């Protein structure tokens, strides 16, 4: 859990890390994605649109959802068969200092692998890293993405 990495300070936190779990659900032909990011980092990201924007509690939940989804689609991308695909933003919630969001991606039937790119927060934090856990049929693989390596190819069949 990400909270094990948190070392609170008055001006934020020392570690810039997120965790994302991607689970391939063969019976539905989908990837179910749960991503955990620090609330204050996402707040800083979204303030480029509105300086007064606040999360947890939200200053404007609908506006935050729209802006957050826009940023996710800009920086968190999945490619199947040489084509970037759209995901469905299912929602978000807060758990302590963490914003947890939920996404779903339809997997083309013929795809054997995917390319994942995650550049969330790299523009704000040079030290930002993303831990990716990929689950499929009881097995789990983990990867670390960062500024010098923001993309990973993952086989899932």
C-alpha cells in the first residue's frame, strides 16, 4: 500500500510515487485499472486550470472529474496493435491522503500484449515514479516507470 511510503511534512511529502494495478479480466475482455496518487499532487496538477481548485473536500466535483479525466487521457495511455485506445473513467474516491481512481479498457480479441505509458506528474516532479502491478490468471508482474523509462510492453495471453 502506498501509505507505507509516506513521510509527512508540512510542505507535502518526500516521495513522488503512485501505484497502479491493472487486472486482465479475460471473461469480460477488459482491463480493470485502479490507480493511487497523492491528493496534493493531483491538486497541484489540476491547479494549472484553476488556481483555487481544492480536493478532499472537492471545490467542484464535476469540474474536478472532467479535468482529472482530461489529464489521465493525456498522460496515462494504453496501446493495442499499434493503436492508442480510450479508457472509461469510472470514478474516484479518497482514502486518507490518496486519490484512488478506477478505469476500464476494452481489450481487442486478437491482442496478445499491450503497451502502457504513464507520464502522470512528470512535468511537476522530476522524481515521480509509478509502480505498476499487472495481474492475469493468478500471476502478478510488477514494473517501475519513471522519467527515463515511461513505457512498458506487457504480454497477457
